[in-house]
C-alpha cells in the first residue's frame, strides 16, 4: 500500500537531520583532529624546549661546578701566593746583607730589615723613595751605576762601593751585587741589589797591606842605621846598571869606610860605635841631593852610594862633600892613627855600563879606589 505524503515528508526530514548531525559530527571530528594535531605540535615543541632546558640546565650545572672549582683554585692560589710572600719576606729579611728592589726609575719597592737597620729608618720612610737619596754610594749617578749596566744586558754585576756615613772621613765599604728584576713577561722592571758590609775586611786588608809594606821596608833597610841594607844595595845597583846601559848614561859608585873603626869600638864600646855608625849614615844621606841617589850600608863600617846619571867628576864632588861633612861632626876618636876625630875614606868609580864590564867588576873598581884612599 503506498505511503502517504506526510510520512514521506517526515522521513525526508529525519534523513536530512541525520545528515546534518553527521556533518556536524564530522566537522567536530575534523576540528578535534586538527586540534589534536595542533596539540601534538605544541607537545613536540614543549618536548624540544624541555630537551633544550635540560641541556642548558646541565650546561649551567657544569659551568657552576667549573666556576666553583675555579673559585677553589683561585682561593688556593691566593693562599699559595700569600705563603710565597711570607716565605719570600722571611728569606728576604733573614739575610744579614742589606737588600732592596728598585724599579727602572730608581724608586724603592721592597727593602729588607738589614738595610733598614743600616739606614736607621722605618719601612714606610723608605718605600717609594729614590735609592740614591737614601744611600750616598760612591758609584751612585755615575757611569758605574748598576741600573744602566743591567739595562744594557748585564745579567749579574758585582763591584765595591763606599757609602758615606755620619763620619765622612770613614766611609763604609760594601760589595754591591745587582741582578735584573723581571716581570711575568720576562721584561726588565728594575734591579735587585744586595749590599754586603766588608768594612772589617777592608780594614784587615789595609792593615795587612801596611804590615807587608813595613815588612818589605824592614827587609830592605839596615836595622841599625835605617838606610838601605846590603841586599837592597845589590838589587838597586844591578837595576841602575841595566837602566844606564839602556840609556847609555854614566853610573857612579862611592864605597866608603870609617877609619880605624875597630879601635873606636875598643876604646868607646859598641854602643858608642853604633851611635857613630848611625850618625855617619845620616850625614852621608844628607849629602845626597837627587831622588835617584841612594846610600846603603855595605858592610860593618862600610857604606856605599849609588849615583845614576853621574860622571866621575860629579861623584868626586859628592865624595869630598861626604868626607868633609863627616869630619865636621867632630866625633872624638882618641885611638885614630891620623886625627883625634872620626874620619872616613872613600873610593869612587864611574862608567857608562856596557857589555865589556859587569856589575861585579864595577864594584871591584870602587873597592880598589877605596883601598888606595885608605893607604
């Protein structure tokens, strides 16, 4: 039986409604799927952010640990640096020698206790001052100053230096040692100076030198008459012989002998004899005018006079002057066979040294002349 029209319309309406519902449902599903896809993308972004965050967090943690380790190392370096500074100052101050560090403008940056004691100043009064203003050294501000020498490449410099003290007549002696003071880049920043007090050693050296000079003088001087002795005479005569040989100039020798001196000693005693020898020696010495002329005790009562650059006439003049001066002393001599006073006999020899004659032959000539004079 055919459907009625109202029923058809109702069915058609129901069908359209179902389609609308399906369409809406489909649209919602699509929207939900789009939303889900969007959420998946957002989730993926969040996961990526989380991974980046974790990576950054791990990096920050590693950086933080490294930072803490660096702080620990820096703290340890500071502690080590302070220990090194303490050790340096203890070593610096334990030295008995004065030490300081000076920059290339001569400004003092560090000084030890020994040098502070010598300067009689506090540390605050020294740091920042110029070295040459506090220590008046003999080499300060001269070409021997260590600073320019070290700047020119001197690795180690050592020299003697005198320092003016409160007593200008007695400066204090030091050995100054200077070495370069280098920075972290091995660039020279200044110098380190060490000053060792050697005043006592210098005094001992001077005393030793004086003692040696006195010993040398005593070795060359006759103890009784205080004129040159026989050993000194032999050396001097040979020296002058060689010199006159080179210069082709005359050399004269006077040998003298106090007359009847043994009888003088027998009569007046050896003490008076010694006084006589001393007086005659001084008298002969006073008759010599030139620095090169020398008198020596040749034997017991014999004396020798060396006259460089002097010919026979000049030597004869000196010999007569000696003879007259001794006679004018008027020393009593009651046992003399010739006069009542001490007299002296002299023999003179003169020659221009040559290969034809030696020193010994020259002395024999003077001795022969003395023998003739005594006869």
